[in-house]
């Protein structure tokens, strides 16, 4: 068999890189569970008609066909397999289907997280993959859902992002009603609001003058356009941004409602702010504002990926509807692969070991295998990951075995009544030890993230 | 949208059932990591030529096609997407490909675990699914791999299985060299060994007389056939089985080698034996003996699924080969869905909550939202999963909200200088409490498995 080559768009990691990705995934899961979000895993496959309900995604879907299926059934249908199936391209379509299918057995508001692979047949590039892992949180109500749910998902995702061992992240937040109320308060009519939102969304690409022209073309006056652009420039990491909005002098009940919600979102996440993370009220964020109805979110790793979003979401009035009930929701979707793969690709995210083992138990000779297994067992019984040396090579070679994998400790069984000893192979320090009582420092128990760009002082030791 | 219906062969669970499945998955992962096995996740897609290298699986593969792809490229190939792709049907084919692709960056012996979904287009039935989760452990060497690796994977999987909260499991173990050496020692020639193994494998279906006829048809003598059948009847959960083998009076160096290994495997896993689990030397296990070269494994949940295997594996001389090197390995594959779905389907596996929350913080009135959020935050800061009530309904309704989800504690914020209090809603016991110091008993921190059939005394409380 010849050496296989990577498939473009299907990223894979080496063991220490995977260990770093696992730290990211475990941090997300732990945060979601601390907030009481239930784990959900849906099947990875949905009927094609479900996946294609929104026409614009049709070119991204991978369709499944059983190899032995009648090849003329090109839509993926055959008599034995039922309707055509495709791989899901996000976790929202499966959630909507799951909620409808199981609504009689779910308690609402239904709060769930979901961490799974998704597939899109897009042309691959950095930040865009054909196979990728997403982490979604959503709160789904039946018929009604209080607006405090918007604040709640903001807080959960802010806490999760603030704890990730990655370069600085920001979660930009805006509110549909703030923007809509502002435009209505300016005297624009209902029908113009969505067009104006779409025009302002082009600010990064078209610039201020370009957007002004677009607005004027829509029939907006010069004065109104100035106000729209002034609003879009407002950003803030505390409640102060609200004063800037009010200073523009526009009045509308929806503006007040949206502004209150956005202030609450910023204040409820104040505890997550650090050098590495902040929640920003950003009144330029338009993404999905024409679709979402309350808060709208966009997370970025700006130092590295500019304005590319690594997470996105918002409030929607109807995730699903079955005729009897409507299911409003609010949620955020985090692209784990989109966050992690560029960091790993640039050497900015890795773990200090390629294995979970904190200890390698050395093998003095082949006859000692059973006693060496017993030592490892005693360590594991107290939660210390341990492996045994594969062969009774010279101790120098066994130490190199540990060193190559980043295992910090090598355990030497005592012989002839001598006590066992354990060596920290980073410092060379060796001490007598008993496998039923010794433990490494907590920091050495599990693989740790090494990230020279984040922790320059640690990087020097690497 | 009409109510969706389940897809046959694609099982999905309700939140409390998923919580129970997660306990199973977390137990496996924790055991694998305690033994120093590295987590690996491969892409879920492989080139079709890789998936079809063994012809007999061709009818099980799901082929992928991008919806907008040229429909005449029926093999899943189009100019933009490269070679045809299919979903992997196990985790061994991707491991072999991964090892070859990344061999220059891996340390051997390479010990990894992998917990991922797989797909097979088989006709669905209990224990056979079109989408399912597998948990695999393997140790892969480069050119050589000591036979202690066989013992090691036996020990790891035995520990993992022994810790699972499921009905009794047994891990049946046999050894290719024991069987082969025995047959050679009987005077059968090398070429007959595989045929005899296949004949003896039919014992459950064809019975003793049927197998005897098959053996005689192969040219085996009556006396040899008696010996083959006597060997196949030997089973044991301790080293005593070896005496029964030796009592048959057959001599061969390979028999000794295999017998030693099998005795070691049974002895090295003695610490895992309980009412719920045992490792059984079972000399009738032929599954894969014609393919594997050392130990061979088959796990069963016999009370419930009879001889259907829930895990299987063994030693193989060449997982992969790239012309320069050969990669021998030993591994076991556990069918998580095959284990869990029948239990969940029969109501034999579930968790005591549908959410991770240990505490619901009640909301006295809408004005208290910020202080209620602060209480929940203080609990979470000490690792206690907590959620806040979605609305300021009457306390009776808020308590029912917790009860329906299985949340054991409801927290009542004090008003007007009064202290907070926390109620165990199972017992009704209510105590004053401080969110910065109170903690529930450890057992209440996370969802627990409820399994009336396993714990009849617990079942009475349910």
C-alpha cells in the first residue's frame, strides 16, 4: 500500500494536537454542563427534503447512496432504504427535527448542547472545511420563550469562550429590536428596515461612502443615512455604549427594549472579561439580523482570523412548527474546527504530551512484568494515568521512550528489598516512592496546552 | 412541518438516555486514558478504494456524492472532489490509513483509543444499526510488537467492561497459537488447520455431531475429531483450564506458547472479576482465529443478547504495510450502540435526570434575575451544575420544573435580610444555605445511572 495523502478539507491531527483539541472540547462541555445544558447527540444523517428546505444550502449537501443500491435512483432513494439521505451540514436542522419528533417527551424550555461533526461540500480553504466539528447551545421554548434566555446563552458562551486556551477572542453582540427600533424612530418604514440592515452590513467591504450611496439609493435621506452610519460605529464593552446610542436622539419603544437587552447582556457577562476575552456590544453586527429577532452573536479571533466568525447565532421566533405549536429559540454555534485547525496549522496550539500517561513504569527485566503491571495498577487506582514500558531495554532507552511522548515521570521498581523510586525526567530529580501513596502535582496529571504565543514564559522551557 | 418519524437503523436517545450513554462513554474514555492510550479522531470519510480493499464489505459502504456533482459520475467521483469517498464502516481501516500517512510523526508502539460513529448500509435489526458508535483500542508496533501488548489490551478492555453500569458481561479469550499448536500436535498438517478452525466455529449452529461430520469430511480421523471437540469444550475463568488442556496429552511448542499467553491474560485480569464481569478462557472461540495470529477476543452480554458479540478483536501481524515497514497490532473494538441501544430500548438503562443541573435556583420575582444569576454563578464556581428558573412562577410550579427534570435541589433566595435556603425535593428537607459554601453530596453532583434490573433495591425508590 502506498503512503496515503491528506484529503483537502478533511483536517486530521497528530496525537498531541488532538489532546489540545480535547482540552478545548472538554472545557466547552464542562461549561455547558455547569449551566445545566443537556448533552444531545442526533444521528448524522437527515432526509434530503429536510436538508434542502432552505434552497441556498443545496449545493453544500453530501448525499448518501449505498454502494449496492440501484444506480439509477440518483436521488439516493431505493425501495429498501426509504427516502434519500444526506449528511447534516449544521446542528440546527437536526435539532429542529429532533424537537418536533420528540416534543411529547421533552421538557420546555429545552436546553441542550451538541458537539458533533458536520459536512459541507464547499471548496476547502482556511476556516472552511468539508468535515468539521461544531459545538451548539440552544434554549428552545414551546410557544413562548422569555427574553432572559437570550441573556443566558450569551453568558454560557461567554464563559466557555473566556476559558479556552487560545488567542484572544471577542463575542460581538447586537440586537435586532435596537436596530429596527432605531430605523423606525428615524422615520423609515417597516418595509425598508431589512434593506437598510443589508446595506449597513456591507460597511467592512464597501466603506462608509459606499454604504451611504447604497442607503441613498434606497430612498433614505442624507440625515437618516448619517444617523444609520453613526449607530453602526458604536461599540462598547460596558453599559456606556448605551449613552452614545441615546445621544443620537432617536426615540422608539423597540429601540428601548433592544437597548435594555443589550446592556443586560454586556453586564451579565462582565465577570468573563479579561485580556483574552471580551463581550462587545457592536452595533455594526448585522449578520442574520434580518433573520433573527432578538440578540444576535458573532464571535471572532481577530488577531488571527480578522472578521471571520468562529461562532454565530441569535434569537429566532420559530425553530420549528408542527401546526399545533411553534418552537421559538435562541442559540449559538461554535466552529471548533474553524477555531482549532488554523491554530494547530500555525503551531499555535498543542499539548505537552502525545499520551495521557503521567508515569511510565520501567521494566527491569522480562520476569518483572507482573510486578510492573501491579505498580501501574496501584497508580491508576488513585487516578494517575500510567503505562508500562513495552520491553526490558536499557533504562536510558526506556527514559527516552517517556521523553519522546512527553511523559513527565519514570518509575523504577526497586530490586532486592530496595524501595521503588520515581524520577521527574524534566528536572532529573529522583525520589524514593510508594505506588500506593505517591502522586504527581495536579498540573502533571493530564496533558496541558503549550502555546508559546500565549505563555511566552512557558515557551522558553519548551 | 409534519411530525418527523424515526429512521430505522439510526437510533437516537432522549436526554436522560443520552446522559446514561455518556456515563458509558466517559467510563470507557477514563479507563483508556488511565492506561495511557491517546485519543485519536480520524475523519469519518475515506477514499472508496481504501474502504473496498476487502471485497466482502462492499455492500455495506455508504458512498458520498455532492448534490451539485455531475450525476453521471456514479462512483462518487467528480473533477473537483478527487477520488470517490465513502463513510467508514469501522475504525480499523481509518487507523491503518492514519498510521501509514503519519508514521513519520508517530511514536511506536502507538497506543490509541478512538470513539466515533461508523456507518453500514445493512438491513437494520436489534444489534445491527446503519449508524453506530464504536470504541476501539489498539497497540500498533513498527515491524515488531511484543506479545505483552496482547495482555495489555486484554487488561484495559477488561477493566473498562468491568466498570460499565450494564448487565453482566463476559470477555471470551482464545489464542490462535494454542489452537493451531494443538491441531499440529494432533498430527494435522498446516494446510488443514484453517479448515478445522472453520469447522469447529460451527459448533453452536451444527452441534457436536454436525461438527464431527464436517471434520471427518476434511479427512480428520475419529480420534483427532474427538480431541478437537474436547478442546473446544474447555472454558475457565482461572488458570485451571490449562490443566484440562494438558490432560488431553497433546504436545507442540506453539500449543505451549499459546497456553502460556492465555493463562497470563486470565491472571492479569483477575482483579476485574466480579458478579458483573469475567474474563473467560474459551477454547471454542474461533471468530477471526483464521485471521488473527495471537489472542482473540469476543465480549458478550449473554443474559440479554446471547452469543451476539458486543466487542471483538485480536492480534494481527500486519495492520498495514508500506513496503519499507510492516505494522503489527492488537486491538479490541467495542460496539457502544450495540451495547447501549438494546438496553435503552428495553428500559434497562437510563439516568436519574434529563439535565446535568444539581440545583435549580428559584426566581422570586422578575427584579431578582441578576441576584439569582449571581447565586448560580457562585455554585458553578465550585463545580456545582446549576440553572436558574426561566420565570417567576409560583414556587410550586418552579419546584415541579425541577422535579420533571430530576434536578434534586431547589435553591430559594432569601428576601429582606433572610438567609437563602436549599431544599432536597426528594426528601422535602430544607436548610439555610450560603451559595459560596454549600455543596450537595458527591453522588448528587452528576446524573446517575438508574437501572432497576441491576440494582433492585434502588429500583424500589424510583
